[in-house]
C-alpha cells in the first residue's frame, strides 16, 4: 500500500515535468493542433501531452521494486505499442483502417493469454478496439479524457485489488496518477492536448485491464460491469454515431457533436462539462465495483443505464450542425468534408435516397409565389414544364416617358402612371407651373389666361423715393496767409527718432481729417439763434 502511494506521487511529478518538456518541444517544432472545422478550440495548441503520460506510466511501473505478472506485462507493452501508433498519427496522417488493424492485432495479443473461448475472445477483441476509439473520440474538450480516465482507472484498480492482482492494480493506480499530473496542464484553458498517443494508450490499457479483471466471472455481471465502467465513453460514441447517421454526415469525420459540446450549448462551461462527465463516470465505476464484489446484482446497472439512455435522447435534440447539418441531394460538402474519403460515399448514398423528392429552395418558392402578382409570368409549376419564364426588364416607375407615351396622354384631366404589374393609380398634375403660366394640356377657362406682362401692367406704379433735404450753404473758410503758406514745416524729430511716418504723410492725413469734419458740419441743420447766442 505504501509503495503504491509513493509510485503514484512519483507518477504525478514525473508526468507534470515531462508534459512541460513535451509542450516546449511541440512549440519549437510546430506540432500544434490548429483551429478548424469540427474543432472547439480557437488557438493553436500542442498535442503531444500523451507522450508524457505514456512515458511516466512505463517508467514508474517497470522500474519499481514490485514485479509485474505475465498478463500485466502483456497488457502494458501492447498498450505502449498502441500509444506509439497514436504518436505516429499525431505527427503525420494515417488511415483509420491501418489503426484499426493494428489495434485489433494488439487486442488479440492480449486476449490470447486469457484462456477465453473463440466467441468470447472475438467479443473481447471487438470490445477493446471499440473502447480504445471511444476514448480517442472523447478527447474533444479540455480535461474530459483526463478526468474520465483517472476515475475509471481508480475504480478498476479496486476491482483488481479485490481479485488479488496487485501488479495490475499498481499499474492502474500509476495510470490514474499520471492522468492527474497531466490535468494540471490540460484543464481549461488547456495549454496542451492529450493527442491520439495518450488517448489510445489510456483507452487500450483500461479496456484490456477490464477484460482481464472480469475473466472467469459470469457473463451477465461481466457485461453489466463493462458497460457501467466505460459508460461515459460508450455513451459519447453512441450519441455521435446516431447523430451523424441521422444527419447524413460521414461517421468518421470530426465535428463538435460530442456530449461535452452539447452540454456547452445548453449552458454548461468547459470545466462544468468535464465535471458532469466525471460524475457520470464515478457513478458507473461505483456500480461496477459493487457488482464485481458481489454487493449488488447486475440489475443495479439498470437505473443508471436507463438514465444514460434518457440523457442521450435529450442531448440528441440539441442542434449542433447548424444549417448544413441536414443536407439534401444537391448540397455541397464543406471544405473539411471535401478532402475526407468518406464524404463522397456518404454524399452519393444521400443523393440516391433523396433523389426525386428534393424540395424547392426558399428563393425558388418566393419567386414562384410572387411572379404572377408582379407580372413576370408564371413561376416554375404547371403550364411551364417546371421552367420559369424569362424576366422582362422594365424601366423604373416614374422614369422618363417615351414619345408615344407623351402623345397618348390626354390633353386635359389627370395623368396616370401605372406601377409595375399593379393597378393604375391616378396622380394629379398641378394646373400651373412655377412661373404662374398654365401647364400644357391643362384646360384654362376663357379670359383667365394672363401673362407675366399683363400682371406687371396691372400692378400699381411704385412711388419715387423720398428726396434728401438740401445741403445748407456754409461760408467758405478764410484763406491762409501767403507768408504762413510759404513757411516750410519743421521736421518732426521725435517721430523720426521713434521710426514713425514721415512728415508729409502725417500732413496729408490731417488735411483729410479736416475735410471730413467740415463736411459733417455742413450736413448738420442750422442751430437756433438763441442757442447760437448762448
């Protein structure tokens, strides 16, 4: 027990350190998971975190003092091989068929040493491959795979310890500790993703350990224990397959249609979705432990399975694909689907199923319903063989009239302008123009026509402007003596020193001011005699 605690603590610290190194290496080499169609994250994020989980689990489990049994070593090395396959898939594209064949071979290697019959061995291989890919699909949101895997590993470790498999319980405990150390970097907002390496390694190790733990037990308790142990991953995979099948989408094409994405659409946060899935996993793991120890029968799994089915039915109604979710025969695939190998086959099957019954688009329905009313001819329907009549280009309402339209207008009365395809609406024309003359075609009664000249003659003549009073005759100013006029003016030394205007310009200014004052005095009326005397 003490060794298990020490091994778990070492796994946590080693995973945290290796995850930091893996993140730095991924950032340096550009191994990033970039945002795109079918992905929930919005910034490039490293995806080599699974290498840290795999390395820490192998190092702590294989280099400790406790020895591993043959069955446990077989499971551990087969899981490591599947993890390396996932690492190759993280670094370069790899066909799904190749991955399935490799996982089936690894599962067959594990089942071969359990002593199961042919039918049970085949079912075990299929189960291991299914759970492995279920955990790979579950890794679509921050913290989901780490929490679900850690809780499942701890519950399965209790079952292994109850059966006396201490080595397998140790490996599962180390795996749970490694996932816990990785969660420090993968919790929202995630700084690194688990990737296919970590997801495939975790799923394969848990599935193989579950088969090994339940070997030798009855069929019904074994089936109930396996379903409840991997309830979260199994429910997510079933929901995704049903949703994509009903929407006509490729089954293996990634999209934001998993349980975590649907929980976010109904109001949960990213950590909240991870906690909900962890709680579901805890309930299933607790049920598995009770059934495995004999404390409860297989019927104890029925309420949990029914609740899971009801939740799946409710989440199946959450809209996740948008307008392009349900495609018809003529819908074009998206850019991400165009390069997928299953997109063409799925589009062909969908076109074959929906041929001959594709509804009209919204635009065609609008044109078909409004074309007769607007005078554009019949829409696509009866009488046209399904083809719409060519549209006629008409001049805008109220535009320039042609010569024929002007000649057809009556000389008097109201002028009409018919809108496009609608009834004629009379519009009155003013009887006179802006200048006052009658408009052309307007009936004018006899004697009512007046021109501008007539109206000007009838207008009364304007009175002449009032004359100003005559200017008073003032006596002329006395003449200047000849001696004073001949005397030159003294220069203004102060003005010259200050840099002022020259003396001639100042004299002319004074003369002008004097003339102004004299003119103002002439314009004043004569003062009364009594005021002049006073």
